[in-house]
C-alpha cells in the first residue's frame, strides 16, 4: 500500500510506501524500459558506480568482511550540503561539515550532459538528453560512518523519466576509478557495483525524498549498504528510448536522516 503525504508545502507531495520509504511514481520514457544497472558498456567512459564485469567470474569475495581502505569517521552532523557551501564546481563543503568533490559521467551515446550550481537559488541544476545513462555525484573526502542514521534525504524536482540513486561504499566501488578509498577489484571479485535505490519519477514541484539504507540493493560483491564506509553519492539517469530522454532536474538539501 502507498499513500501521498503533504510535504513542506500543500502542493508538494511525497510517496510513502508500506515499508516506510518515501518514493515517487515511475514514468517511462518511450515504449522500452531503460537497461538495468550493470548491463551498460563499462568501457565507454569513466562512470563511477555502474557495474563492471571482469574477464573471470571466479574468486569473488562476497560477504561483509572486505578490507576497508580508509578509517571510517562519523560526520559532524546529519547535514551534507544545501549547495550554499560550494566554493566552485569541483569542491564543496563547509569547514564544520563534510567536504568533497563533484563529478559527472555519461555513456558513449549521451553527448549532452552538464551540471551547474545555481548560485542565486542555491541548488544544483542537472540537464541533458540521456541516450543510455548519465549521472551527477558528490564524493566524500573521508570514509563516512553513517551508522547513526537511517538513510539519505534530499529535495529533487524537475523532469526525468528514470532515476536511480546510488551510494558508493569502499568495498563495492571499483578501485579502477582512482579513489584511494575504493577496494573492489574486478580481477578478484569478477564484478563491482554499488548499491542502488530507484526513484520512481521526479515531481515538477520541489519534493523531499527519503531513502532508507535498508532499501538499497544490487551491490557487488556486497549487495547492501555498509553504512560505516560511505565514500560518495550519485544520481543516475537512464533511458531505453532510441530518441533519448530529456533530463532537467534540481537537487537541494542533501542530508542524512
């Protein structure tokens, strides 16, 4: 069962599922469904978090006992960013809060893709036409221990037809992406993929989305989110329509909850 619940404004609605997750409703782009996570060509460009499969599937490590490449640290508070603390388009964070870097990525068929800080409105504006997949993300400068929290919350609104939110963890992030905090080795595990939770369509009105850590799945070699080793967040947009899917969204008020 699901019900619509008023958000901060009478015109702003979120979807509360029976499991307690706040989600939005799915709307497809065109007749075909977007490709599932992990099926896209990993050699097209650098796109942190999308599944990469090695030449051998043997030697997987599985479980939750993998070595973490950094020392987990509790964040100063639940606050991550409201985009007022971005010094430029590459670095973000306040001195008394989490800090990190921004990044974007896209598939070889997506040629129009950008993100821009709206300094006046203090939110992140992500635009483009997705032909396969593309994403925007925020990496952390430390390994974040978020075990004191239930999940991730952010405001999201605009136009998107298939959106996935992903959490980078040290044990599932491919170390080939040059993050020293990442330890997943395709040569050892056969595959690297970070846990994800699908956001079912973006509302045109500013809407608060809450995603519990418990709702994330699909990571490899560890399927779920190990909350004591978060190294980044990313919003991924997908399209299974040959004509492309327009994306024009804004993101704000990113926090733990």
